[in-house]
C-alpha cells in the first residue's frame, strides 16, 4: 500500500498550498521554508524505508495468519471490525511511543516542529517502521487478512494527514467520536495539560475510554518541552536515540541503564539532577 501513498503525494502538495492560502488570508504565517523542507525530507526518507521494509513486515503478518483463531474472510462487517481493531492497536502503538523512551526515540521527530500545518503531517519517523509491528501482531492471529491489515493502516495514515492544520476549527458533534484537527492540535502541544494526550488515529473513542483525552481550551504551543533548534533531518531523526544511549551508557549500573530506555522519557536516576532532556515532551502524532 506504499504505492497508494506515492499516488497521494500530489494531493498532499495541493492541500498544503490551499492551506497556506487560507491561513495567509487570515494573516497567519504557519509555514516557514526551512521547517517545511525538513518535514518533507523526513517524509521522503520514511517513504523510502517503508518501500524497502513493508514487504518483510507483510510477510511476517502472513506467517502469523496461519495460526489464526478464526477465519474471518473479507465481508463488509469484517472491514468494520477491522476499522475499530486497527484504531485500538494504533492507540496503544501511539501511547507506548510516548510513554516508553525507547519508543519515544523513534517517534519524537514527528513532534519536533514548532509549527503546525499539513507539512508537519509528513514529518515521519525513519525508525518507527521497525517498531510498529509488534502492536499489530494480534490482528492476523485473530483472523484478519494481512492485506486488509496493511490497507487499513494506510487509510489511517492518510486520514491523519488532514488533521494537522489550524485552518479548521471545531467540527461540532463529530468531536465526540472522530480524531479531529482540534484534538490533534492538543496532541502536538507542549503545554503541561496537553502532554501525552489524544493518541487516537481515526477516532478519539479510546482516549475517552482510557482517560487520555484532553479538549483544546487554551492556545497550543507546538514542539517539544525542550526544542532541538535544528532543521537538519539527520539530527531530527536521531537526536533522541543519541541522548537515550548517552544516558544509558553513562548510568552507574545496568538497572539504571535499562530504566533510561524502558521508563518514561523524563525518567532520571535518583543520583542525578533533574533531566534537561529532549525526550520529555508532549505528544502527539500522526501520520505515523
């Protein structure tokens, strides 16, 4: 389904131009050339990695499917079940990628822009292609067809493109069910009350069920709690991996070294001063 993303690229650029025109009429300058270029570079890098890796990931899903508990087939109601099953898996994929530093190191780049526009949706990780699979393994074991799983994941990614905008305000009753621009702005906020909130993909249902929902009330401050001040794609992609391994290798014992990888991004050893680390950020995410 990476081919579908390639076909969507012209639409992405067209919608970015439309958004920029709408915001310009409102006297909002949400785009900055270097920031947008960095986001596009991250997106192209992610797409290249996906094209090379997705075949192996799909092959493993096919292998798991032979052990399926049920033969679900491909009827319309199976697609409906998969819609919610995929959103459930995405919720936990996204939440863990905020709450465990090892996974946050893969996801943090998506939150590294201090601007919020449709180009931010394309600021995709170069390492989450290798960390997402575990969260979706239950789906083929339940009996969902691997091609359907990959297709639904692609549709989720495409859906999340349009919610990265300030051009759209609230959407009335839809705010109760769908993941909307308002909900996702919160997810990208570094305001204390917005940190680690609104993890949904298609919907906001699981955030409401599991207590991670936060409405948009005060203006959102985008970016990390400590911004990295760079437009270099390599640093954007790997700065938190470097910081995490630096902390782990400098830990006084193996237990603390492990905790620097397995605990929340803001965790620190008792013997240290409070961490001033790129990692303890808000969240958010996306087009993941």
